[in-house]
């Protein structure tokens, strides 16, 4: 294997890793945007309902109790919304960590094959062991947390 081929193969492996990480970041951002859009649509519907309730109030007493009723209803709704946001965050983070682990493993394999083709007996697997150990531990912690949240949902 020539130095030029080796350099090209390593460069391609690094570019592929960068593109996979970029895609993961874009997918994560897209998931957050979808969640925000859903929440925004729900908030618009709630505000519309509040306006309609205000318009239906036929006397002062009904009009005076409207703000306190709305407050407690919205307070309870926001508590549920926060729980949902936390679940979405955990799901997105777990998905991102899993994807990142897969991208790094693919990069490791690609670089390992490229360097392994040199035939000089470098301990490639030992070189990557620190990465593999770290990501395996992180993935097992993340998957343990996601299983817990999925059981609650």
C-alpha cells in the first residue's frame, strides 16, 4: 500500500466520521424542532380556548373566576409538559450517543482495516481499546436510563 493510498483512505474515514456526526447533530436538532412545533401548536390551541372562554363569560362572577381556573389548569399542563420534555431529552440524548458510538465503531473499523493492510504488525486493536471501553460504558449507562423511561411512558 502506497503512502498516497494510505493517506487517502484515512482521510476518507475521517470525512465519513465527520459527516456521520454532522447528520446525527442535524437529526437531533430536527427532533427538537418537531417537539417545539407540537408544543407551540398546543399552546395556540390553549390560548384560543382561553379567549373563547372569556367571550362566553356572561357575568362578572364568571369573569372573575376565569383567571384562577385557567392558572391551575395551565399549571398542571406545564408540569406534564416538563415531564414530556425530559423524556424527549433523554430519548434524543440516548439516540445521539448510540449513533455516535456506531459512527466511531465504523471509523475504527475503517482505520483498522487501512492500517492493518500495512502488514507491519501494529497492535491496532490496543490503540482503539481506550475508545471502545469508554463508549461501551457510556452506551450501557444510556441504555439503562432509556429502558427506565420507556417503562414509565
